[in-house]
C-alpha cells in the first residue's frame, strides 16, 4: 500500500462509486462526508514511509506510486496538507447537504480533489499542469445544469485555465535548460515570466479574473464556490513549490514585491467591484478574488511567516466561504428567483438563519472581530504593514468593499419587510437543518476567538516546503 | 480576574433572569435580581479603586511568531471612571424602572445587564483586539435591539447606517495597526505611535458620530427612556477610553486643525439643536454630539483629563435628565446638583475639562458658546415639571429618587476619590468668563424676549446636519455602480478577452516600474 493510492487513488475510486449512487442525495452526502473525514483522519494518524506496528504485525505505507513511467510522491511531511484538504472536502460535503447543489457534487468533489492532490504529487512536476487541466475539464459537465447550453462564463473559465497550461509546460522546458546553465540570466527571466503568466491564468489574477463572476452567475453558486476554493488553494501551493525549489526565485526581492503589488491589486479590484455588486452570487466571486489577492500578499511577505499566514487564511476561509456559499445556494433554491438583491428584499425575515449566515460569512471573510476570519486577518494586517504600509492601506481599502457588500446584503435582507403579506413568517425546518446551522454558526464564531488553540497545527503545514517553511 | 468581577456578576444575573423568564413564567422577582446584581457590580467597581492599576489577560502570554489577538484588560485612571459611569447608569436605569414597571419586562432587564456588562468589558480593553471585539459586541447588541423594536423602514435603515459607520470605525483601527506596523512597532494603547493616532481619532469620531457629523443617520432612531438611555449612552462611553488614550500622542498640525474644526462643528451644532429640541428625549442625540464634540476637541488638544471630564458629562448629567420621567419641585435639588457638575466651575467634575482650551486655538472660542447652550437646554428641560408619581407604593418613590440621585453624587464623588489623570498645562479661566458672559446675554435676551428667526436654525440644520453629504455618498455609489457595470460589460462581453490583453499590457508596464522601484 502506498500513500498516493490511499489519498489519490482511493478518493478517485470513491468518487466513481458515489457517482452511481448520486440519486440518493442524503445517503451519498452522509457517506461521502464520513469517507472524506476518514481520509483526513488517516492522514493525521498514518505515518508515511515508516514501519507501524499493529499488534504482532507491522505495516508500512510507501511514499511512491509509479504508473506509465510517472511517479506520484507523497512524503510524510505532506500529511498535514492532506489532512487539511480532506477536512475541507468534508466541510464542503456537509455544506452540500444544506445547500443542495447538483446531485453529483459529492462524487465530483472526491475526483476533483484527488486530481488536484495528484497534481501536487506528480514527478516530474510539469505534469501538474496537465492534471489541473483534466480537473478543470472534469468540472465542465458538472457546472452545466442538465439540458442547458454552456454560457460565456464556462467558455472563459476553460479558456483561461487552458491558457495557463502551456505557460507552465514551457516554463518547465526553460527550467530544465536552466539546470544545465544556472548563470544564464536571460533564461532566468524567461522562465520566471512564464511561471508568472501560467500561475496568473490559473489563479485568475487581475485582469484574468473576468470568468469568476460570470461563471458564478451562470452556474450553481455552491459548486463554483467549491472550485474557487479548491483550485486556487492547490495552484497557490503548486506555485509555492516553485519558490521552494528554485533559489533564484526564492531569493529575488522582485518576485515578492510583484506578489505584494498583484495581491493588493486583486484586493482593490475585488473590493471595489463587490462594494457595488447587486448579485449575491457574483459577490461570492469577487470575495474569492479578494481572498486570492490576500494569499498572494501574504506570500509576498517573503518569509516563513508569510507562508504560515497564507495557510492560516486558507484554513479559516472554509468557515466563512463555505457557509456563505451554502446560504446563497439555499436562498436561491428556496426563493425560486434570481440572486439579484432587489429580488430578495425582506428575505431575511423569512429565512433568518440562512440570511444571517450569509451576512456573517461576508463579515468573517473581511476579518471583522468575533468571526472566524478575525484572527488571521488581524495577524495579516500586522505582518504586511511593516513591508509596505502604502500597499497595505490600499488593500485595507479594498477589503472594506467586502464589509460594504455585506452591509448591503444586510440592508436588503433584513431592513425592509417583504412586499407580499405573510412572507415574513419564518420557515420551520427539521432537526437536521438546525444541526447544520448550529455547526456552521458555532465554527463561524468560535474559530476566530482563540487561534492560539489551533495555530500549532497550521504551523505543521510549513513542513510541506523544505526551504520556504524553515 | 478581580477586574472582570463586575462583568461576571452582571452576565451571571442576565443569564439567571433569562432562564427564569423562559422556564419559570410565574416568577416575578426579576427586577430584584437585576437591581441586586447591578448594585453588587457597582460596589465592586467602587472597591476596585483601592487596587488600581489592575490587569487581566487571557492567552496573552503565548508568544508567537505572528501577532495573535489576545484578550487583555486594564483598570486605571482612564478606564476606571468610565467603568464606574457605565455601572452607575445601569443602576440608575434599574432603580428608576421601578416607576416605569409597566414598560419593562425581564427581557429588557436581562438585556440591560448584558449590554452594560459588555460596555464595561469594552471600556476596560487594553489592546486593539479586545477593544474591537467588545466594540462589535456592543454594536451588534445595540443593532439587534433596535431592529427588534423599530418598525418604520426609514428608521430601520438609519440604524443600519449607524452600524455601518461603527464598522468603519473598526476598519479605521485596522488602519491604525497598519500605520503602526509601517513605523516598525505594534499598536499598543499605552504608547500610540504618531502615525496611528489619526486613524484612532477617526475611528472614535466615526463611532461617536462626530466625524463626520452623523445627524442625518441617527436622528429619530430611538426615543425610549430606560433601555433607550443605555442604548444611546453606552456606545459613546466605550469609545471614550480609546479617545482618552489617543490624547497622549500629539497630532500633526494640519490634521489637528481639521479635527478641531469638526469637533467644534459637532459641539456647536449639537448644542444649538439641544437647546431648541422639543423635549430632552428628542434632544438626546444632540446632547451627545455637543459634549462628544468637546471631548473630541480635548483629545485633539492632547488633554486626557478633559476628554474624560466632558465624556463623563455625557453619561452622568445626561442620564439624570433622560431617566427623569417624573419631575417635581422636590426633585429640583438633584437637577441643580447635576447642573453644578456640568457647569465647569471650580470643584465641579467638569472643571478639569477646561484644560481643553490649553493651548489656545482661535476655533476653540466657539466652545464656551456651545457649553452655555448645553447648560441652557439642560435648565430648560429640568424646569419642565410633570405629574408626580401617584398610585405607587412608597418604596417606589424612594427607589426612583435613589436612582436619580446616585448619578450626580457618584460623578462628583468619583472626581474626588478616583485616581488622578496626569494633566499638562494650567486650567485657563477665560472660557469660564466667556461662558458667564454668554449666560448673562442669554438671561437678558430671555428677559427682553429676543427672538432669533427660526429660518436661521433651519438653514443651519440644512448645512451642518451634513445631509447633503448623504446625497453625495448616494451619488458616488450610483456613479461607482455605473462605472463598475461599464467595466464589467467590457471585460465580460464579446470583446472581453481582447480588453483583458489590453489591461494586461498596461498592468505589466506599470508593474515593471513598481517592482523595479522596490514595491
């Protein structure tokens, strides 16, 4: 038994099986959640490449799996990342029981995650671009509602993600040449530029971001939010791998300055747009742009603290972005009308919990106190300020856009009363609904209060990067 | 932990009252529990003065490579008077509620206790993280109570706008953290770097409604006596602690003049509107603006003691007037005692507030006028007599009188018995003389029945209420929306990919220059 088989092969297989049972939405969701949680727990408990005694016997999980001449390598230091990823998947699957997206969401989630883990594990690393492309292609049929034609968002999503692939492949070619002649500065510049462009396409860096709001407007918000959460997380870790591997990248101040500026630009653009946006789904998209920007700025700090902040913000984002996306989907499903704010006047009186979580999710992503995002954003503002206070203040201004957007949602959902009489009667739901809401609400509020409790776990993620995390 | 004992007492009592209210519907002694706990908390706050300075922290001893938010509290010469004021106002509200038992319920008393407990927590906050957490809790409780009580959409919207400006105040604290980081230090309330103080004063200005003046948002939101008084007075109180801390760091001259201008504007406009208000509850907002403006000016002048003196005047004399639903001739001495406390004459608690006029600034010449108008309005409302309390048991009268009397007595006693705030410079006497001239002019005007055309006030209201600013903000929002829609159409339309490439070229050339400049 090898680690890639457990955390890549097995999830892909589970995804396939769950696709067959997708008609039984609740059962599939519960089983999917349990299996994903088991994968997370196994990443926590099972060491890789070490002999584990089990009573009178012993077993060892190998770190390598070879297929078609390519290797997939998962090291013992990757376990924290695997734990985090499958924890994320578990949360998204639990959220899907509340949000009720496409019936194939659970199986898609498993296969998509497995492909992205494979992209990080594959050797040589260039094949990662191909695996990411396969994951993107796989997403397309799930994004399309049955019987509908693909819209502009899907085309553009596919186009920009596909454009990223040749840049990464070309970069690999140049990097191979660079190993032969390490002093060639022209080659360094070309390789760096290609990596930058490739990652910019994959991460939807401004101005390649236009597919995000379009896609989320056309497709199911929850499914798109899942993709917008997982894909940039993996691509960013993939990008961090470049920094970790190549000393000329890691020690270039220009790279970090560029990351800080691009990150600030994404926060500023996302913030300006989300502040005036009137579609709840598109708001989610712009929030994702802001968060990607914040991650880039954190890495731009240029130290292990920056990488730690990147992982910390990623970890707490699940407790804000997922409940927000779930409540947006819930509102869309229950209201039966679009997600334009003028259509949702007074809906908070009818669906107070979903609307409350929606507003809190936005505030949490903005890093307001009492909520999950507070601790990480508090540390983020302090850490980035010493490097570039002007960029930090610009980013803070962008981040304020998220506060304004949430206030706009609060104003629409709760302040006015519904036009039709009787619409302000609360909707009563079953115990399961309250269990989910209780869980989301608890995590949304508790995670931000005492980061001291879990920060040491986040720190273990730094071991994924041998040099960058040191 | 001793420091947070009053908070724990109040929260425990709020929880107990809530449980009894929910599960024992026949239980009728909720008020007794509320008043006992409030009295206990008040006594404990008084006793704390013997142990000052006191500190308490939770998880703050964990040092880490990143700045983690930790809870930290401090009782000192700045925070203790504010904590005492909040607990006194709560006690006064509960004592006087005995005479308004019909309007009250266990839910309101539990809410009062919880709200005051969070208020005390907020004033005792020692670091920005604790302060922001407590601020938001206060704001959330305030907004949820308001939204539950208000039904008119126009006024509900105002409550949200007020909440929004409070949130912007929190964002300004993040700005202060960034500015401090840029100066190479962490933001610490004990030693605020000069780069941060602008943001902190802006934060307090936004939260107190002084900068920019938020009359248009706040007017007519809430006109209740007991809980309404707590809801209106505790939010400014929790910001006062930061304002006093900010006063220790001098502002750059340009900023100083601008902030003084806004402070004087708030004070003068608030005082005029207060003096002309129909009744004290309609004027409550302007009372806060008037005195908050003076407190704000004191902070800009770097006078910690004056910030506290005028800030506490919002709470003590204000509460007396707002809670006095029954005003008879017999209660007049309490009003006179309160008026003395507000007068800034020697030996009164606001005498220290005169330090705000040091060093001298031309704009400050208008503040004695504001002071006179505030006093004039106070006298006007104080002299309005109502029907006496009738049909109630004698203990209700006693409770009511104690509730009102405790306010001026505590204000005066705490100014003598409390810890002294370090002061800079002498106390100027000229503002007091100017105030006397103003009072004399007012008395003559009243005697000779001078009339100021009401059109002037209407015009002033139009200009200084800054409603035009609200219109401007709406216009800006619409403009931004239209601009964003245009760019979105370009980027997401048929030619979107080409536009993306054009923008990319522009960005790449700009980025190249910025990166070569070192970011």
